[in-house]
C-alpha cells in the first residue's frame, strides 16, 4: 500500500530488485524496490501512488512510447488505474491489470493501440 493507505495488491514473490505484486487471480506486476519505503507486516511505498509514479514514461508491450503518467484513479482505497498523457496531449486510462512492471518507467502488457479500444 502507499503512504496514504491506497492498496496495490499483495507481494507474491521477490525477484532481485523487484517485488511481484498480485492484484487478483490473474493480474500481477513487477514493482521496483526503489518505491518501497517501509517493510513490516506490510510493504508501504515511499509516498502516495499519485505522486511517486507521476511523470514516469509509459511504454507498451512492444517497447513503444505511450506517454507520461499524470495521475492515478483509486476505487475504495485500491489503486485501479493510471491516467497517462499521450504524445498528442490526450489522456488515456491504463488499468493496473495491464501493467507488467514499474521501475524507471512503466511497462505495459498490451500494445498502445489497445488502450484506445478499451475506452
């Protein structure tokens, strides 16, 4: 969870510099330890998700640039999605379940074109 109590999921495994976070039966992502602020009976991130991920570049499953994270969307204190500004200045929503990894940038499990078809 983040510093304000917004949950991302639970840690299912550790892979080197990453924590494998699962959000349900089929959704999982690799989260860089650079975002971890505290480890106790739960993992707490360095700050609010909207702040610590803001400004990260987003690339799709093909390695193509999609845009930059501008905000997050939470549903009942659970992180649901990211608001990404694309190269044309349009805002597109990226579901948490479509994220493969978050490190120096956010890597998606889907192609960038598929983001516009979801909306």
